C-alpha cells in the first residue's frame, strides 16, 4: 500500500514539474522523435506535446522511484510469524507436555 502512495506522489510531482519545465527527459526526447510540426493542439491552454511528455515522464520516473523504494525497504515489515509451540508453556489437557 505504501508503494502505491509513493508511486502516486512521485507521479503527480513529476507530472507537475514536467508541465513547468517541459524539456526533461525521457518525455522530451520521445516527443521530439515523433513530433509532427503540422499538428498544433492545446488542451486547457497547455500544448498537447507537453501533456504527453508529462505523462511519459510521470509514469517512467515514478516506476523507477517506486522500484528503488521497494528494494530499499526490503521485504514486507508486516509479515506475521507462525505460532511456535513452546514446551511446558500451555498447561491444558491437550498440551503436548509429557508430564
């Protein structure tokens, strides 16, 4: 669950940063490679190329950040251990104590 929060937070922040600074890789490089200068469209006053670049940057960098966080954190901290039988601890008629 916390990895999902890291992904969403990093995606939103990188999407916003790319809207402000649209020349960030890899989105800018991919958009420049596939650019068609005859098409010029705007969505909510922002160029469509910038929005697509922001989506590419947000998704790619968020996946990288989430994977780094996942490996840095290690295995799940909330794993439950199986109950262990301790001799002499349970004093009931069905205990495994031989006395």
